[in-house]
C-alpha cells in the first residue's frame, strides 16, 4: 500500500510539469493579446516565444516582457513573435497584471539577457513542479 501511495504521489507531481507541443498544435497569440513589438524593423531581429502545454497555470495567461515592458499575454500552447532592434535585450515572463482573478495575484519574474541579431531566435516558456515557470532558449 505504501508503494502505491509513493508511486501515485510521484506521478501526480510529474503531471504538473509541462511538455513541448508538436508544431501543428501551436496556435498564434490572438492580435488583441499582442501588445507591442509587432512592427517589422529593417535593422532588427525576431524573437519567437512558445508556451508549453501543462496543467500548472493552465487557465492563466503569462505576460511576456521585452525590455521589461509587457509585449503579450500568452496562453498554453500559443506562440508570439516580436520584432526587436538588434543589440542586447531583456526577454522575460511575469504575472499577467491585466488579469483580476487569482492568476494575477501571484509572483513571477524570470528574465534572460538576449543578444539579438538579424534573423529569428526561439524561446520556450515551461513550467516545472519544483521551479515554477521559466523561459529558456529553444534548442534547434
């Protein structure tokens, strides 16, 4: 009986971690939730951010921040693209402060310094039952 309880506990905790969706299941963030960095630049780069599928925070949006300004509100299984100037940018995630439910009342801030060059760089928002949410470069 103890073995069953231990295995069940581990299985439930593992269920909170996210997984990367297949390309055909990723949807674009709707235009009304894209809040900045949408104008193409002649001397710029593109940052593409995908959010994993998973149960943790599944009913909540996460704010994507570019240079600490809210650029989009992203949901589970969605993708957003941002046109940014070349140079070092701060790409991050945070609580969606536009949400007046419990989702908007937590604490979340993860940031990366990103050296933007012409072309596309891809990132992934994931959730883990131990670390919470994070944003990481997407391996090619």
